[in-house]
C-alpha cells in the first residue's frame, strides 16, 4: 500500500472527508467530524495513525513490531502504525476499518442521522 492507495481506501468509506488542518504534512480523515486516521505525508517511510481502543493497541504492538504508540490527541485512543513493509494490505486495511468503526460507534444518534441518513 502506498500513500495514494491509503487515501483512496479511507475516502471510499461512507461520510469521510479529508483535510489538512495543521500543516501541509499531515492528511486527516474524519467521519462525523471526528478523526479516525492521520497520514504523514513527509515521512521517509509510509506511516499513518489510527484510532484504537487501548486493549487492542497493546495487543497490536505485541503482535507487530512495526507498530508504535502515537499520542496525537487522546493518549488512550491513538495507536501509531509505522509501516516497514512487513504488513500486508489486508492487515493495514483492518487497522483503518477498526478505527473507522470505533469512531462511528461513538457518534451520537443525532450525529449518525446527520451523516448517514442523508
């Protein structure tokens, strides 16, 4: 997977928008106005961060040596994924899916109606 493939995968999910809120080096993907993925555009190695529940984050870091913690906004719920070529696309997509699902499940009923029942 490369930067453009990652971007396309995130954008194909329902109600997702992308933005450059901080600087020109990080793409942010949001659903329901809440971030679920950050893509580092300047890293020498393809890398991104996804939201992850704390227990799953620990499990992933034990299972995959290339996964490092990333503390962007909420120290309990961000898990950095630094790809060094050892993870296949299916695994990477599963991290994005988990993050997206986690954010969507945390949206209020009103937010879900606003973003998903249009």
